[in-house]
C-alpha cells in the first residue's frame, strides 16, 4: 500500500484498505480497539468506547515508514499530507479530493495533466521506486524530458486506474484500462498508442515482463489538418497589441515551428544575416534550419529593446515571468486562443494550426514538397504529403460537374 488514508470522524477513525497489504493488516490487528469491517474493507477504531484519546501519536509506530493522509471531518483548512524519507509534502487535500501531490520527484512528473489530477480520491499505486527505475532506464537511453514525462504519466495512470501495483498487474488489467480510455471518448488513437508505448516500455525494459505484448495498436484517425487562410493569419497578427505575443505567433507561422520549439528559442538561434532560424534538438532530438521572414526581422530590434532580451548565450527569446525560464507551452496556447477570439475566427484551430498553415501556404505557392519536409523536420515525406489534401493550388483549377452541367449541347 503506497498511501494510507485515515478518516477521522466524531465517533470513529476509519482506515480503508484500497489494496490488501498483509504486513499493514497485521499491524492494525495488533492495535487495541480496532474492528475489521469486511463489507466496507476497512478498519474502524471506535473513539467513544474507551478510545476518546485516540490520535495520530498512537499510530506513529504503525505509520513509521508509510505516507499517510489524515482526513479530518469538517476540516476548516486544507489537510496536510505527512511524508516519509524526510521528503516534505505540501498541503494538498480538501476533504477527500486530492489537488496536488509532491513527493520530492516533481522534476520527473509530467507538466501536463497528471494521473493524480485525472483520478481524484484514488491512491497512487505506482511507487517512487518503480518511478525512479523507469526514469533511470529512459535517461540511460537519452529519452527527451517530454517523452520521460509522458511515459511516467501513463504508467502512473494505469496503476491508479486499476488500483494495482506493477507486481500484481495482469494483461487483462491493461486491456481494461485501454478500453476505458476509448470508452470515455476523450482520447485519440495517437494518445492511446502513446499510452501503449509507455506501458510496454516499462514492463519490457524495467519490470522484465511481457504482459503488454499482446495488445494491438488502434488505427490512427485520418484527419485533415486545420489550416488558417492568409487573410485569417494576417487578422490574427493585427489583433495582437502585445509585441511579445505577436512576435511569438508570427515566428511559429513564418518558420513552421512547433510551439515547444518556439518557446524554447534563444536569441542566438536567430541568424539575421543568413535569414535563418536554427532549431536545436527538435522532435526526435534533431537539429534543423528553417526560414526567418522579413516581417519578423522588421520588429526584432524593437522587441529586443522593449523587452531587454539578453544576447547572452543562454538568453531566452521569449522569457517567462521568471527570466531564467522560457515561456510555457500552456501560456503560449492561451495567447493563441485569446488572439483567435479577438480576430473573430470561428474555425476550430489550435496553436499547431499555424504550423499547418505554413506548410499548406508554401505548397500552394509551388514550393517543392521535399523542401517543405526539410523545413518542418519530418522524417518521412509521407507525413508532409497530407498537406496536399488541403492545398488549394490544384483544387481551384478543377470545376465541379454542376458548373459544367449545361455545356453539352
């Protein structure tokens, strides 16, 4: 059992067993005044029958090396989580709803929505020991920080959802977890494939088990990319009064960058003389060169002066509130969403639509597909070819049969 929940009520103290732990069970049996409720699967310590003084101090021996969450009835303030191994945990609970857990391993947890956030009220079953082992194996293979975060996230989510630890996990548990992801309708085929890759990597390379080998990957959704017209892109930039925000969106569109690549740019990555932007360690840890538009160059000097952008080798082009850190991806996404509303663009577009628009507009202007592949950093031209389905360069020359229905005599 990774976390023990202790519910302190007026008449009794309840300690549910979310996962059977024989050692802990025996420790509670040895405590006086405790009764096991087999229906509710919990120990109940009556506070009125001679145990009115029952308090946390009496459980110190039992909980000596176990993380405990004390849930006080009608607690007027957020509850405390008491850590172990001298790791300071934060105030993280309101009632039984978990808001945030910090086990001293925040650097190894995903910045996106965590498994804890998605499944409030369920204790974490993916122990710090397994988390550390998974992280070590990934670092030894030089996985990117984003990949490490995602792999840890989905393994924690699996254990939390099934309420099983890696030692007791079975093939049918993984199947049920993936089926649940599909059933909610909230996860795309690409996301489910990432979850499968995460789980398979852990059990094959860390746990040395092959319980995940049988799972077939779901077929990818074949969706057309969302693309803005040139008029819509221009309207988007005109609405941006904040120079920093406008430059961010312009660079993504002008150079076909991913949002993660744009926010992590440094001033030194912009080569004004050669009119190029150097992307270091992009997706797949690949470096590449892409375009720097004249429109971007025209406002760079004003931007450098207004925002005091350092020309130091480690100076961020888009610093966050803390100058030592760059703007976050989520902040950049908020900037785009706000601009989309201000420009009154009704399309279902995302920040990535600017990159899609870059590729599509180049294709429509006659740029060779191979050049676009290099600028985008795609490993295969097949990935780039999907833009041919939305480019209007050839479509505008094709007449609908309705327009020629009266041509035959």
